[in-house]
């Protein structure tokens, strides 16, 4: 076990549940998890850099997801590092879907996905950004609870992996980790 992620992208619940209620729940859960397991670090997987500094004083490391324009990543990451100087910051989700089928005929290809991963790895190295890749495999099914029932959303979510549904490595597999070993 690397650590505990209290909730995936809780800031997406701010509108429907109320920001203060979500933050209060997270605050209590951090304390509860730490009381049950003081040996493992605790984080929250925020959906963006804007929310990543919330509750940072209670977390052991800071994590966020990045699906925005890659050209903005160095500046956003640097800005976050100036707000949070004493904790490790890691990107725990990022990627580009390689789905370009019926529901998205002008979507990105496997080649586009590989180019994205090559570019983001260069950004990670140049800015000493820690990361975890999402996700190794493409999915064959996406539960409606994840993105709803709309097929163009579900099909896009199925194709973020480095390995396709048949077990073959996609072009992006060449960029699954940084060149620093």
C-alpha cells in the first residue's frame, strides 16, 4: 500500500453537495483514516491544480489530475509549488484518449496519444514533476456511475490506456515512464 487517497476528485462534488460540506467530510475522513492507519500517507486526488492546495496542511502529500493544455502545466505546477513548499506534489492522473470512432470521428488517434505522452514526459523531466500514469489498460466497459450513459463520454473513457483491450501495446507505451531510471 502506497497510501490512502481519501476521495477521487472531490472538488467535482462542490456544486452538487456544497463546497463546505465536502471539505468538512474530507477533513473528518483524513482524521479517521490517520487514526486507523498512522503508518501510511494520506492524500486527496483533486481534479485540478486550483483545488490541490485545499486541506494541504492535513495531507501527507499533494496530488492532482491534469487533463488541461500541456503548455500551461509548468506554470500551474510552479504556482502550486510556491503555495505548498513543504510537501511532495504528484500528478496522479493525466492522459489523452485514443478514441476516434463513431461517437467522436475527429478524436485523437493512437499516434496523437503517443505524441501527448512524449510531450508530457518532457515537461515532467524539465520541471522535476513527480507522476503516476493513468491508466495501463484500456477498459472494455465503463460503469454509468463513472461518466453517465452517453456513449460519446463512455467510449472516450475506454481508451486512455497504454495497452489496448486486446492486450497489445499502443504507441504511447514507449512513453509510460520518464527517461530517468
